[in-house]
C-alpha cells in the first residue's frame, strides 16, 4: 500500500499571465508568452500581491490567472524545482 501523503501548510498551484496584458516592451502577452508556472501558496493566508514561482520569476497577482489544472506549456525550470519544493514544505511542517 502506498504511503499516505502528508498534509503541509501550503499548496502548489499552476499560474500564468493573462492573455492580452501589456508587456514591458509595449506589445501584448500572446499565447507564446503564457508558460504555466508553479507557485507555492500558504493555506492559511490569501495569495500575496507578487507571486514567486518555483523557478524564481515574479508574477504580479493582478495580471496572473491561477489554474486548477495545467493548461499550456509548463515552465521547465519550475518543473525541475517541484521535488525540492515539496521536500522543503514537508520539512517545515515537521519542524512546526
């Protein structure tokens, strides 16, 4: 029987920039700009104004959509950090 997953004080969600948002270079966000990033959000607090992705990219909350599933191309750097982030979440839960 597989081990029961441990409850942590955070959750991982998929997030991406909304279509049509103005970029710093003047053009609007298109489909090719919309990688799906992964964000660790605390269960006990609202989402912060700036979301920090697992790969380190900041996403402004007001122009970011939180997804309940992966819809689009995932960020490879975020995917590489998922095991490390899960381990850190479990360790912080144990020490609390």
